[in-house]
């Protein structure tokens, strides 16, 4: 996999079935939006989905901590773009910073998702598998560069940190 130079942004439209009696997206759906974006990040940036990781490799990445703050409502008229950055790469854990924005850069939600690599047979934590470590280290380096714009690795990374859909995710990393 090549070294990432731009943050990952997963776009999706809010659907009618995701709303509640107030005609806005139901609160519990925001975790689904964040996890959907995190899985899309895993497939595009790391090269494997959670299903394949579990079924083909006997590994899991269950979430052990989730924190989401809701900033503004969305309706089926809205498309949201969720920025996913690898805020921290631990010995066995991944902490993602996620930020969802609607049109015009309006902040919808932000938070963190922490998962841990486990052996499915024992459900015990294991070190980050070597076959994924280089790609994960590159993602963590990108997040760090975006969090400290003065140390950005490239012009495209610096420009990305100035975009509204990325800037609050970067602020969450500081």
C-alpha cells in the first residue's frame, strides 16, 4: 500500500429509515455511521475488511471504547462525510478520530473509536499483526502530521489540515 497523503473521508446520504419521530437522524445511528466509515477506512487504507479479518485470518478488532459528541442534526436531505484518522497506534490497539460533516462543512458529530486486535479463538489481545503494521504506522504518521500543521510532511497534507472536514478531526488529535 502506498503512503497516504490525504485523510480518508467516507461519504453517505442519510436515509429515511435512519430518522426518528423528530424527522432527524436517530441518535443511535451515529455510531453506525462512524463504524461504517471506520470499516471503509480499513478496507481502503489497510487492504482488508473486518469480515475477511475475522473469517480468513481468525482475528478480530472489537471496540473497547467509543465516544461521540453530537453537534447538529441531519435529515434525509443531507449527505455526510466522515473523516477517519488513526489518532493512536498502540501495541494491540487502534484509536480512530472520526468527524462527520454535512454540506458547507457543518459539524454533525465527532468522537473516537478504540478497538483492539484479538485472537478470535481466545478473545485475548494480540500485538498488531506485522502484515498490517506498516500501513497502520503510515496512517498514524499522517494523523500526527495533520495534528501539527507546522510539521506537515507535504503541501497536500498541509492543505488538507486547512479544510473544515479535516480541521476538527485534527484538533481532536492534539
